């Protein structure tokens, strides 16, 4: 009965009951929503320790980086210096491992799609070797030949043929016929210059050669009454570039043979006819004999197989032997059997990567390989492995099977725990866990990896970099942990703030409700006691009403929050990611695998129950507290009463201002409370304004002082050099209008010094050997800036310059290398007329007895020998000593910005070049977004994101984006906070003024009773509160004049006074008789 009547009593209060119901529902909604966001974000962050793994890849940056097959002694030395113990002692490092890759072999596996080192090699068994074949072969002569009486000598550049016969020499010119213009052009060489002359058909001499056009294999036709093409006449060719003579001889090249079977060949052909070339091996076949031959299949422009006999590698045994009568089994014991087994193993090798945590190896960590079946090895397992899908498919293996491996002359068996999807880039890959030590021969540039604690990765990575050997680089891949966790951390913090504010608001609302309903109804409580109710029944009467409203409001608010939880959490997570998101298009920050996280939606029932219990219990306790206070006749915020002098309130002169100031002065504690509160609020607001101004200044300085670089990069994000970048793409970059600098390099040419190249035969094997030798020589790098080239792409160049020289030499214009020539007195060869400035390695200079300030001549596979002047040296860091020359030597720099007009000349053909590297600098960080939009508009690719333009660009802007994102988030937060702060200021003005004035209703009654008008009463109270607010704002205003927050404080003052005015108007609306009859 008591509880029911208490509930009826609260419901009769009408507006008051409904108001506090809405307020309680609102704060319950916020409280449950905030707790839901907190639980969701915390659960997601907790799951990240399993989902995300932060790994740092340690690499040595050498001259051939990132070639994993390169044999670089500097990289191997760094590998030996790398200390795992020191790395693992670093705080934040969970594990450190060195790269350990061993080559192995297993029966039955054959490589088809990946790198095969001895792809065309074979050991064949031939029968019926017969029908010798002949071929024309070019032979280079060491000295000037002794010419016979009759011969021809051809200039390989001009095409002119000198025909000596009958004691006289006749010059037969060569003309190039252009079918488009129907003109004839002759190339001439004189005074060290190539030039050309045009002829009509009528002007052609009787004896002439006509070449159809410039092409890789031009067709020459002789016209005239001489006979220079007589095969019986010796024919010579003069190579003007190398100053060597050559002639053509006819010799036996091989036989037709019957391939019985192969001890080893990838094609495994048998019982077929083949063309057998003897190459440089002395071999004369006899009819009816059987031979074992070692060599390689070559392209012979015929439908039949062509096999060329070649020497054994690292073995002087003759690569052909008569084995007539020998059994096949006996052959296995010979050198032919040994090499057949060697090729079988080397061409079908397995690459076994040993690690204690396979999931951290780059192919798995970066998502290049994904498990199709099975699982990763568990911690503590030994001799287990994961194999690639192609290997599993060939050998019909499945998880749980055993894989036998031949490793370094030992045999081990591994249990398969997982099989990856098929990927031809990882054909024959095995990833194994083993406690046994496996020694591998080092190659490549990757040294190992470090696993970091996700939270401590940034600081730990800096410490690890300090411990790495010189020349090493640490690249951290966090799988998107940072980009995914930062929004969630911010959201979790925001949820705590929401919960804190909501909790404070809930307590405040329940206190106010208990005060208004219980404390202000002391007479009701007293009446209940007089009617015989004991203290418990009175508490139940009062408490039941408060608890009912609080429980109903919290129930409705909590249920509403629970119903909206899924959508609200997803929206908040999305909003947080948007707020923390930065434009990572083409950014280095987007290189590497970025995992996506799933939003966790927790159940709402525990929070709903907790919220209802909290609000209900607190409201009951507060009602009991205020009931006790009412029994003791407690009071709140009583200041000095305003003394009304006589009846002069009718409004004379400055009465309003005078009585307002008088009320301010006599306000006592009430006035001091208002001053203190407004001072604190104004100070907080001014501090926020100053902080935002500081962030804005930092943002402006960031845009002004940041220099953003970029590079063209391979689509997989690994290569910055040895690319094929068309000059048309470089011009597109230049035309963006957002670049301050743009630099390219060209390194397609290899070089050597005269006398270093061995003599090679004109056989296919000789040509292959020559090409292979050239490909292993260091490069000529033509560039306009050193830091964008080969050895300096990953480190700043340190050059010791000749006195008076600097890098500006590389930006100057020079004649193209195909221009003028002069005769070099030392070698007797035609060399470039222009001497080009060059930067060489200090080791190369010492090895060739030269140095800064000296000239030398170098050879290349194309064009004339080059004369260079050594203007600087650099410390060699790689296996090859590259030489750096000005880009203008091979490319006209104007075509980096101007469209090229294709012009063909006999010796030099200006066609589109393909650069090997390209770097640039943006004119300003402000242009970053505009430049990214431009790249997108031309279809430029990003790393692992191919577009129509199959060329990728990377921008080194991650540090800029991190700082920019942080500053913009802070400024954006302040921009959102300021309107909210103004709204709270209005509310604070209203609540403070209402609390201060609500207890002075009798003053309203007295003033009105003495004849004061409503406006006069309003202004007196308004002036009193305005004076108190001004006293609080003024000290902060003086300070703000130095920090530029004056306008914000004026806005604060106006907002506060707006709230004050509303409170006074609301308090003064009561009827005069009601005010006079009301007891405080």
C-alpha cells in the first residue's frame, strides 16, 4: 500500500516526473551505448594479438638488391655479423631468426614453371652418327691480315666494300633505300664524323650495294658488272668500333645422329633424329659406333632437335666418349652418369626454408602463399613441414604424409602438416621446422627477420636498426595493425569519456530529482509521520516514487541502446576509421599486406541489467539521504539576501544597474561560486582555443617544411632499378605540374676495359658465353642525379670529388655518344670525341691504376669505346663497380618534358628510350592529394594494384601522413568540440543561474509587490549574474589577449548570459500570490 501510494504520488507531479523520466532514459541510453562501444573495441583489440603479426625484414642493400640469387660478399659478411642474441634482448622483440634456406631433392619431383638453372643441358646416348654438316662461321683475327691479291673488305658501319682485283682496288658504295620516300642514302665517315648524303636512282653508280632499310638483319643486293660476291674470293669485314678484322670460313659443324635415349634431358626424347653440333670440341664420328655426349639443346631454326657438345663444368674430361658395348647401368659410374644425376638434382631442386615459426616467413606473412589444406606446425613440433601445392600435386601428397628429402648428403624425413595453394612463383618450396642444424650457402640480400610485439613495434624497430650491421635496412610490416588499431583505441577512449560523462550526468540527474522530489517535500514526509507512518514506511513512500521513475527511464533507455547496438557500433567504428583514415594511395604506407578486421558486436543484456540496477539503487539511496537531510532541516546555497531599499523599484535612472551591482556585491558565497565556475569554464575554453591554434600552426609548418619524394617501382614493390620505364611515362609525370625535381637513370649497358674480354668463338656456344660474360660485367649508369641511381637508391652518395667538380656536371648537356669520334693513339681505335665526366668506385680506380683527374677508355657491347674523365670516386658497397656518367650522353634532356619527334639517322636512331629508374620530388606537400589524383587519372598503378598503365609509383609520405593525420584529427576534434562547448556553456549558464536564483523566489515576490515591472526585475537579476560572470571571465580575457582567444571568450560570455537570461525568465514566470504563499 505504501509503495503503491508513493508511486501514485510521483505520477501526480506530471511534468516533473516526465522530465526526469526522459533525462534518465537519455543518460541510460548513452551509458549502455558507451559500454557497448568499449566492450566491442576492447574485444577487437584483444583479438589483434592473434590476428596481426608485426614482422621486420632485415636486408642488406647491395648493388644487385633485391636479387635473391646474387652472390654478394658484402651481404654475406653482414649476415655473419648479425647477432640474434642482441636483437632478442631488445624490449618489444619477441623473436629473431636468420634466413636459412637449403637446397634439397626428392625423388619424382620435376620443375616446370620456375627457375631451372641447367634447363637445356643434357647427357645423351647417340647411335648412327653420320652425314657431317657444314656451316659458315665468322672468325675474328687478332692482327691485321695479310691480304691476298684478290679480296673484298667491308666497312661494317658505312657498308662500303673495297674490292681488290687485278692489282687495283675499287670502292663499291652501299646505299640505303627508303621505300616510303623512294630515296637512297649513303653513310660516309670523315674527319671523325658520320654524315649522310641522299641520291636519286639516276645518280646511283653502276657498281653498288643496295640495303633495303635499317633493320636487325638488312638484305644487301649487289648491282654492277664486277663479281665481288664470288665465294672463291676471301671476304673480310672491318669492325670500326673494335678496330678488329673478321672473315668467314666454312667448317664442319656436326652430324646427323640418332638419339637412342638420354641419361638426362628435361624433354626425355628418345628414338629420334637430331642435329649434333660439335661446337669447339674436337670430335670425329665413326659409322656404327655409340657415343655418350654432354652438352646443351640450342635453337637451330629447324624442326629437328639441335644439340651442341659442350665441355663439362669444372671438369676437363672430354664431353664425348665412345661407349659402344657398354651397359646402361655401367654408364652411371662414369662422369656422364655423375653429371646426369647432377642435372637431375639441380634442375629439380627443392628450396627448403627452415624456421621455428613458418607463419612469419614472408610468403605467408604477406599473403603470397595461403594454406589450402592442413595447418601450420605447432610450437614444439619437430621435423614437420608445409609444402607448395604444385609439389603436392606432382607427388600426390596430403597432410599427414611423410616427405623424404636429400639435404647436404644426408637424408631426413618430414611430416607434412599443411599444403599451400598452387603458385608457380613458389614451385618446389618446402617450409620446415627442425631442431637439427642445416648449413646453407648464402645468397641474396635478405638476412633474416624480427617479430615485434604489436604495441611496441615502433620503438623496438628504432632500437633494432641501431644494432644492425652497416648497410642493412629494416622494413616493418604490421599487416595493417597500426591502421586498424588506432581508430579502435580512439573509439575505446571516446567510449570511456562517454561513459564517464553519462555516469556523471546520471548521478547529477538522480541527485537533482531526489532533491526536488524528496527534499522539497519535507512537509509531506512530516505529514506522513503524524499520520502514524514510521521511518521505514516514509522511506518506502518517497523511495518507491524515485525508484519507479529511475527504473522506467533506465529500462527504456537501455532497451533502446540494445536494439540500436549493432548499427550504432558499426557506424561508430566506420566513423572512427574515417576520422583516422588518411589518403594512402600510392603511399609506402600501403605497401604490404593489409588485413581487414571484423567488428565485434557484444551482447547487451549484462549492461542493461547493470544500468537498471545502478539507477534504481542510486535513486533509492539518494531519496533516503535527502529524506534524512529534510529531517535535519538542511539548506543549499543560501547567500545574503538582497535588501530592497524602500519602494524605489519603479525604475528611475540607473536603478537597475545599481541594484544589480548591489546584489552582486552582497551575493557572498553565491557570487564567489559563480565567479569561480565561469573562470574555470572560460579558462578551459581558452586553453582549448590556444591548443587548436598551436596544432594549426604545426599543420601549416608541416605543409611548408615537408619534402615528399617518390619513385617508380616494380608492381610487386621490390625493385627500384633495372626497370623498363618509357620516356613517355616520365613526360606524363613531368606534365602533372606538381614536381619540383624529376630524375631518371639509364643502365642497360655493361662495360669493361680493353683486354679484359676473353676471345669467344662464333659458334652458338661462343655467342652464349660472350653474352653471359658481358651480362656479368659492371654497368654504365647514365643519370642526371646520383642519389637516384643503382648504388645510391637506398643510401646517400658519399663522393670524393676532383677539385672544382661537383654533381652539377651531371645536369649539363653533352653530345650524344653516337656523335663525333677521334682516333685513340694508344689503341688505334675510333673512340668518342667527347670526354665524359664520370664517377667510379674507389676500388676500381685503384685496381686499374687511375684516379680523380685522369682520363681512361672503357668498352661497351654497343657503340664506340667511351673516353671518360674521372671526376669523383665513391666507396664500393656491392659486388660490381658501376661507373656513373651524365644522362645527356645517351639522352637529350629536353625530351623529359617535350614530346619527341622521331628522327631516324643512319648511325643513331632517336626512338623512345626506356629508363631503368626514376625518382622525383613534389614541389610542395600541399600538392600531394592533387598529384595522387593526377596519377589516378592517367591510370598509374600502385604496388600490387595494377591499372591500365602497368607502371607503379610509390610516394615516401608515411611519416608525413602520420603527422598530418594526427594533427587533422586533433583539429577536427576541436572543431566538433567548440560548438558543443558553446552549447554546454548555455546550459551551464542556465543551470548555475537557475540554482542561484531558484532559492530567491521571495525576492521576486517582494520586487513585484513593490511595483517593479517584469523587465526591471529581469534586468536586476541579469545584471547581478552578468557582473559575476564578467568577474570570472576578465582575468582569463587578459591572458587570452596574448594567445588570440579573445573572440572565443566573447562568444563564451554571450553564450553564458543567454543561459542566464533563460533561467531568470523561467524563475520569474510564477504568479505573485503563489510566490508569496510559497515557503522556501
